[in-house]
């Protein structure tokens, strides 16, 4: 019998933080247990062809969505695929890669929730929705440092892509179980990764941990830095968990303890003391430091993957 993997979807616009979140979740689960797939590898045209045709990578017509559907279905059945590879550095395609699914599969990219067939393949679905000003800052930093663009080229690309972002990327938010929004603590503050708060919208499409036990328990130490409330998202009631960047290690560990103890398997891996790799971000001078909002976001989504696996 082929063991069917648990599949997590992570969708968001370009430079929304998908890869950072994916890496942290894989570290919690153990990288040997995780297969990572990027749907952006399924572009129909390379960079030169897109420029000639005047089409952006965000447009469905620029991607083999039918092949993504087929490959997700095969992975869900525990079968291997021959996955294309789009090289973001060269803008061309590298030779395809043979992929055998592990126990957990993370599928991240721009258009992962574009069809009903894709949606039916996921056990857990997350959507990343940072403020556009922050995403712009992240995209400039990434594309100038790693992909050889100038700042002016990145801003022009964002301007040209905005209509496709509005029509094809952001509407996918409605399918997510968890919506993740990192944001600066105030409008005037610099977009510093280490100071970012996170707002987690928890939709009732999957059973979330009962956070009220710890957030409203008498004598808890979470204070105002970690808050649980009720709100409406796209017209429907949701729970909202907010974690501030200035939360203390004591406050973080209390919430972490609740997640880890509710799912015994998670408790083997998720201690911030024993696993200092989760929540890692790179500062402006290249130093590696830990973001507690990021770490707890990674743990919460990992919690849902483990619950889906029945562990």
C-alpha cells in the first residue's frame, strides 16, 4: 500500500513570504519527512517569451494549470512525478526533476488555489497577505540581491503585474483555512523583519486549537502581546490571533506549550529551546535572529498538518 501524504498549500503574491514560511515548517517536521513543490515551476513561457508576448507570470494562461492539477492528484495518491524547474536566476527552464512524495508535501506558489481540482488535493490551506508596502519592500530586497534586477525594474514589474494580482492572486484568499498577515507595529516604523507583528485569521473550515483556554485562563502570562478575538473576514465570522513582535520568550513559550501538548508528536520537535531554527530571519546586516511571531505561525500550521495526519 502506498502511504498518502498530507498536503499543505501556501499561496500568496510574489515575495509575500511563502518560501520563508515553508522552510520553517519543513524544519519543524524534519526536512527528510517533507517534499516541497513550487507551482511557479509550471510556467508555460520563459522570461524572454513572456516579455515578447506581454504576459505576466501571474496570469493563468502563462502557466500549465492542468499539469499542476494532474501532479497534485498523483502526489495525493502517493505517486511520483516528473516536475519542471523554472530557474528564477536565468529566467529559463532547467531539466525536470523526479519527485517522490514524503509523508508531508508543501505546495507553495502563486496560483495553487486556481481550480476546484487543486483545492481538493490539499489537507490544509494557508494564504499570505502582508500589506502591499511591506511586500514591495521584500520584493525589492529579494530581486535586487538574488535575481539581478535594479530597484527601478522591480517597481516597474510590480506596476505592470498589479492588474493580474488583483484579478488572479488575491481572490484565492477566500479558499484558505489560515490567512497570515505580517505587519509593522506602526505605520511609521521601518519594515524590520524582527519587529513585525502577525495577524492570523483562523477560518472555521478546519478545527483550530482551543486557544481560549490559555488566552483567557486566570493567571496566564500572555498579556496584551498575544491576543485572541472575533472578527469578520469576507463577510464571515472568524477567530483572529495576533502576536506582537515584542512578545517575551515567557509569553511565547506558554502559547507554544499549549500547541505542543495538544498534539504529542509536535511536542517532540517544536520547543523554541530545542529547535532554534524555527522563526529564523536574516537581519539587515546579515545576522540570523529569531522572530517569535514567525515561529508561532510555523508551529500553528505544522499543528494542522499533524492533526490531519491523525498523529
